C-alpha cells in the first residue's frame, strides 16, 4: 500500500485525550493493541542504521529510535540528542520529527498534533506527537510516517533528491 503523506486519509474517531500537561506523554483513552505496537517496533528496528534502547530525551520506558550514522539536518532530531529522531511510547504514541511540509497534513488529517516543545524557538518545528495506531490500516500510515522521519534523519541534505 502506497500512501501519499501530502494528503493522508483522515484518521477515524475523536482526537485522543492527552494529559493536558504542557508536554503530554500519554494518551489516556487510545492506545495500540500489543500486536500493533510490536509490529511498529519491528518496522522501526528493520530500518537501515537504526538501533533502539531507552530514550535519551524522554522517559526511559520510551523506546528510542536512534541512528548509528545520523546525517540529516538539525531539525531531524529530538534535542538535545544528536541521533534520536523519534521514540515509541508504551501506548504506541510516537514523538518524532517529520519533514516540515508533512506537519500540516498530519495534523489536519487527525493523525498527530504538534509537540508543544516545537513552539519554543530553540527547538525544531518538525516535532509531532503521532497518535497510537489502533489497527492494521492505521499501522500502515504510522509506518509510512516513521519511514519519512527516518529518511529525513538518515540522509544528508546534499543527498536528497
């Protein structure tokens, strides 16, 4: 299935309820079933150059998505880490960087919201909180977004098409 992230399908159902904190770390009412989260993790771990472990920028129970050879621009990473481009929370909710043109499409389609930290001038505008995929169809969108994030972080701006 090829998805056009410039115009993703609309996510069904209501926007997830978050904690209401300045930086929400959990969805209170929606989460990935264990097999969907496991499939998301497998997809992340299969990307070339990716290694996982406890997050360097979030709570350690979040599974960090890091690169052995980060090559992307500053806005491709969750700061202050120089190599963590995203992490998967226990509920399947992801914090990750995406190419800036995708932020509006993902938020408009109900898939993500801008991470509040991205509103601060010292942080990239590319950080989103991607809602936990709940089924195979949503997993396909999540994997496509994950691959776009990985590509942004793993390819030097000089190498991009």
